[in-house]
């Protein structure tokens, strides 16, 4: 079936080119109708690692509901490991339940797959069809590509005359099929080539101007280790260091290399797949958002590109009460490279008048919210102080 779809797309591509139309016009996203508002703003609310079954935890649904009502986003992104129910019927119910707070508010949404979504006996193609049945904008741009659901969604300018921004949704896979390498999967060469070709088509259709973009995928790029940690001599005992792709790193992160918290060592693939190089070559990516590492909230800069980890929103997955939350991205049409990002913690919502998070199972009372906020601010404040102390001695 995938091959037939691919042949059909190739035929349509040839036809479109013969008519002088850009191939990117073939994308299934032509009906997405994403557009900057009249005030030039576009808000994206990100839920990472909900990772729940057909009986979604009430605190997760309540957090989603309160975040959606407070932020009123133009788009919602589910950042992978969204559902982990067993079998088709339960996965169907889980997807229906997880997306209900979004659909009931008539908010467009898209998603990427994580490493767990398809582990319960239902393949990604089938899961994607269920998401699409429930109105999801994600599609298979080229069904012949590795994985499923790799695509892009352009955002039109406020006057609707041009593509002002672009959103990439990339399937970062599950487990590496090469047993000798092991670890998590990675973004494959054909996906990267598709990204480069599509970005080139968008640029051409935009009068030769690069269309700025954000990348969404579940698993972070491997270069994050050199961004967050200092390398140390390989002679240091492995029991005293982090070891990644043949290199040794200090357990203590570079306090000057990021904001937010690094509460666990990131888990990227053991393959340097060239994705970052493609981003730098293409020049469109201003930020990349990932989930996967549930208790990390870091915002780092990797070769000039912001790399941000959105912590778990779900209570069925592992989390820390002081990091659990959702991410809010605000784009400005007049200055897209100067986007705003804010981590909205569960305690932010629980402390609001009228919040019901203290009344649902797995939720958070106002007292608990107060102390969790205090603790998070203490940790980030202590880190900021360390940044000030360390900065003068940092190697330029």
C-alpha cells in the first residue's frame, strides 16, 4: 500500500511540475488553514509524554483543559508517547480521550509519534488513521519515508497572501534496529533529504526567501550532550562519568549552557544522523522542541539553534511534581526569530482561583502547588547563582 501511494505521489509531482506548480502544493496540509491572527500572533501549546491508556488520568485531562482555556492556542502539538493502550480498541479509546479536550474546544492539533506509541500491538499507520479520524492535521507527506507522520504544516501570514512560517513534524522512531549499536532510533537519511527538498521548495515558492521554522520531534538530537555537559578525560572512571557515543562527560552539567533544569541525562540516539547539519545548511530552523526526557526543562542553544525539552504533561508517565507542565510558544509574524517560549507548570494552574486540579485524582492541591513552585524557583535560582560564579572562568 505504501508503495502504491508513493507511486501515485510521484505521478502527481511530475504532473504538477509539468504545469509549473511547486511540488510542495501536493502536501495534505493545504486544508490546515493555519494563519497568523490579525494581531500578528500565533500560539502553539505543547503537551509532551501524556503516555496514558484508555482510562486517562483525570489530573492529565484537567491540566490539559485548564491550559487550553488559559492559553487559547491557535494550534496544539502532542509531542510523542501520547497513548500506550493495548490493542486497537483500547488505543482508539485512548486517542479519543486524549484529544477530546482539544477537539471539544475546536482547536486544530497535530502530533508526532514517540518511542512508545506503537509498542502495544498497533502500528503507526493505523494509529495515524485514528488520529486523522479525530481531526489531526498530521499526515504522511511521503509514505515511502522511514517511519510515519513526517510532514510539515505552513502558517500563512495574517493577510493570507504568503507562507510566513513553517512547522516540521518528524518521526524520530522507537528503538535502533541495529543491535550492535542499540539505543533509541534516529531520524533517517531519507527523512532528512525530504526535509531539505521540501524546505527548498518552500523557499522557492517564497520568492527565494527562507521560510523560518520550528521542528517538533520526540527524541532529541545527539549533539545535546556537548551542549549540556563538559567532556572529561577517558581515563576518569566510567562509574564517575556519563558515557555517550564513546565520550566521557562530567555528571555536573554546564551551568552556563542552558536555562531551566537538567534533572536526568538526555536519551538521544547513539547515531549522529546529520540532522543538525541539515538544519544548519538549510538555515530555516530557529528552534527544536522535544519530549522523551520527562523531567527535563532545559532551554539550550546548539550551534545557534534553540533546543528545548518540554517535560511530561501526563501523570501516568514518570514525572516530578515541580517540573510537570506544558509548553507555550508564541510566534510574532513581524519577527519570527524572536519567538517566546514559556513553561507553564501544573502548579501555575493549581494556584489559580477556580482551578479543579486539587479535586481530581493525581492532581495538586494549592498547598502542594505553593511548595513545588518554591522548590523549582529555589533550584533555578541556585543554578543562576552558580552561572554567575562560573561565568568569569568559562573558556571562551
